């Protein structure tokens, strides 16, 4: 007789149990009348629904249980185990209790989809990121002992989400607080977080849907069912955009975790056929881990081209996050094409995420002249102007980003259109640029040019770079920024509601520093030409952006129609992180264009869109 690995595990467990009762080993004949030992802590026989309970924490948490079910999906790596679903789901009349559960085995399990099993193990809650994480926990059975009752059985019918099935509520939660608090009301009909908990671990089918993100490098794709998408705030290019009171809780994350070939290639706006899988939780989101091939009608969004070009009295300026650009990358030609063709070769470009000459290699190198030089050469090769650059090398590993990459902000400018008022530059240490009166007429000038704004307010983050340019006989002060990221904020599908914005306090401090610098310029000349731009890592309606603007600056992004107002796509939500703000002298007649060349496509060059503005300098 062949004994499976799981049967061997069971025999070992039985042997350990017998030893624990102090029974001496002896032959069958001498013990023919001895009764087998009785386990003083027998497992609780329960249905999966009884284990799960109606809530975010298992009803039988920490109990040893024995459940029956059918295997619907097997995970062989990265937290190996399998999903088990009730055999008699119709016996449970409570829609708030899930009929599925994950069985954690740690190593690839010796079971297959369609196996009917009896599983004995301990009920636990797993929280990705550790106990202190704000992620939701998922219920699982750990340290299982498994008996295969039969194999090759037909899987249960998938629960439909969308047309002809269950509807996802339009709110994350109904009340603030810890959603795992047992005293809280659990309502899958009113809370999308509760809804997904009620189908956690179950086999579901997402009805036909629309891709609201491109397929990403983690083999994930966000969709909304056709009905939910029809009522969502749609972008011009097929996504959905956020607002202060709507972060689109009806998005669904599709995951190719079982077989990445099941997840279709898709760009934003693609039509996705019905997708079948099991409900899990990863990357701070509930997700449907596909168990079958899903297909998509996948048109490639056309790239935008701006109509904003410079004139004798109109300056064009852009911001572009070039995604950890270093000399070893193969994206220089594509970025150069964006700058020359799609952005119409702006007079000044503020770049973010320019890495040093050896990229992520942690050598202590901080100079980036080769990175800037390679981009300038690619722009010239694409038919653009021969730009010059200005930047300041950061201290090694002091500005965040990839260790060793030393990302920074910097300027490109077209010397045929603008000039840079070179004087002693700042440094990568604590030296801060100051606004001082010019000797002859007290007009504002920068003490160093370029110079970094208040480095002390930007620990472990990119320091703003201020530059003083000349255009049409006038000084133009430009501040390029890359504020600290939103990493560390509580997730939308997280335990604490509303999510705590842990990163916002640092951005507020950074915003205050930039605002004070602008005020220093305007205190000397109320009509000074000031432009603040870059990847500010926050939304147009956020407190940090309002703080940057203060009473002196106008955010040109606010003039973009809401259905075209996005520069980033995070987990299916189109949103603005990149901004251009101008002082009063430049606001009248200013124009802005978010140039969509990246974030709606799976073939991205950067994860941000460039933004270009045209302002009159008279």
C-alpha cells in the first residue's frame, strides 16, 4: 500500500499522541483488550461557515476544528496551501458567512482541485505585513491533517459578482473605527469591506467588466463590473477617477497568482470577459485569484500630444517623473520621444527620479552627469533642442528611493529660449537657498543658483531645487519638487477606517517650507514670476497641496476637466500626484495640459504622466 505524505503526517501525529498518553509499546496479543486512548481535546466538528462566522475575525478563532469541503484552488508557492469550500453551501442560510476558507500548508500541498477532504487543524487569522500592519486579516486553518475522501469531483458553482449575482456596496464602511472590532455591526449589503469578507475564500465569477488599470508587473489587474463602471466617474480614456469623497470601492483586483497566463494583457478601458477565481487578500486589497483563463478586448490607448508651444512672450514648462532613470536603462529614447513629440520640447523641464551614474549600485557614487547627458543626447537625436541641465548631487543615501540610486530632481532648459542665472551653486549638505534683495533695486534674487530649499524639512526625501531663469527679459523663479511618497498610509481596504494618512504630516512640513520660500520671493516683489511644480505625491484636494498654494499660488491642475485630471493610476484609481502652481503674475491666461502617454497602458515608460503649462511673461 502506498502512503501519501499527508497520511504519513497523520500517522506521525497519532504516534505522538499515543506517546503523550504514556502507553508502552507492546505486541497486539498482550493488549488485545486495551481500549484506544481518548483525546481529551477532540477537534470541534464544524462547517466552514461556522468557522468563519459573520465578521472579520473567525468565530472559532484558535479552536481545533474538523471541516469537510472540496478543494477549489491550490497555491504552490508564496504561502502555499489550498482553498476549501463547503460541500453543502445551501445548508447555510446566512449570506454574511463565507463558505470558503484557506488551508495553509507552507509547502506545496498534495491535493488537487476537485478533491473532497476532511481537514483537521487550528483556526487562525493571518495578517500580511505582521500584527502591527493596518492590513485586514484572512481566516485560515493551519497545521492541517488531511484525509482525501474522493478526487475528480465537479467544483461547486461559482458565486456571481455583478450582473445576475451579488452587488458590491458603494461605500467602504458605514461607520469609522476598527472593522475587526467584534462590537461593530457587520453588514455585507452596506459595506464593500464587509461584502468581500462575506465571500472570502469562496469560488466566485466576476461578470463582464472593464479594466480600470493596466495589467501590472505583479500580474494584477483592476476591473469594475459593467454595471458598477456605468455609474462610476469615468475618465476620457476608460478609467475611473477619484474625488475627495469617492475612491471607488467597487474596484476588483484580479490576480494571476495560480497561473499568470490566466490574467489577460489589458490596458485601461479594455473589456474583460467573465473572470472566475477564489477570493483572497494581497497587496492590501481583496482580490480574485483566477483559476481559469480570462480574456479581454484590449485596445491600446492613443498617446496625447500637447498643443502648447512657446512664443516670444509665452514660456512653456513641464514636470516629468522619469522613474529611476539611470544610464543602464533602455527608456531614454522613449522619454526623449515624449519630450520632443508629445510635450513639444518645453523651454524648461523639471525632472524627478533621476538616478546617479551607476544607478541602484550602492557604490557611494552620487554624480548624475552621465544620466542627464544621455537624456540630452537622446532628445537631440529625436530632433529636439540641445538642452542644458542644472542639479545638485544629494548626499549618499540621504534622499530616499532605491538604495544606491540617489534619486534627485533637476532641470533641463533650452538655452536658445531661456538663460540660467548661474552663480555659486548650493551643495548637497545643509546649505539652504535664501531669497535676498538685489543690490541695485532690491528685486529678489537667489543666494545660490541652483539651490536646495530648506533641506532640514526633507529628511530622507528629495530636496526641492530652486532655480532662477531669465525669459523675455524677466526673472522666472522655478522650484522643482518630489515630496515624500504616500507609502505607509493605511490602505483603502484596511482594518482602520477611514484610513490613517501616516505620511501626510511630513508632506505638510515640506509644503510649508516651499510655501514660505515662495512668500520670501513675493515679499520683495509681489509681481515676481514664480512656478512650483513636480511630483508632490498628493491630490489636488489634499491639505499639503492647499498648503503649498497658500494665498499666493494657483494650481493650474484645477483648471483641467475632472475626467481628464489624472497623472497616476494606483490600484485602478486614476488620480493627480503631479502639479504645476504659479504666482499671480503668471496665472492670468495660463494654460496646462496633462499629456497622457503612460499610465493607461501596460507598456509604461514611467508610472507618471508629464504635465506641461504655458504662461505669459511680459
